[in-house]
C-alpha cells in the first residue's frame, strides 16, 4: 500500500505543478484551491508512504514522478518543446526511480 500512496503523492504533485502554471495564466479561485489541494494531498500521501519506505527512496520517486509528469503535461497541454532528448532525459529520471526500488 505504501507504493500506492507514493504514486498518488506523485500524481498530486503533478496536479499542483500544473496549477501553478494555470495560476500564472488565469488567477481564478478554482486554480488556487486546486493548487493547495494538489500539494496538500501530495504531502499527505508522501508522509503516509514514508511510514514504511526509506526517506531517500520515497523522496527520489516522488520528485521523479512530479518532475517527469510535469514535463510531460507541459509538452501535452502547454506547448513546451517536444524532442527526443527531452524524452530520453525524462525516461532516465523515471528509470532512476525504478532502479532505486530495485536495489532498495
């Protein structure tokens, strides 16, 4: 269950990051509320996952999901550059997180 919590923490981290971008474009109450909810739930689920997972592994996987997911969502919805090198480096971040799980 701890890995489910960690994945949820990463997904909510992505939501929080996307809402920061949305807030820059449209200062709406819904964007502010979703930003607060996204990061709040992200920290909640991260803390639940860290009850049993080592801090280093949990933090690396959490930031990997958030950073990679944010980059992918930026490419999909916000017109950020899409090129092979970006995809390679996103895959490296995700591969590193999986590697930590495999050796830890």
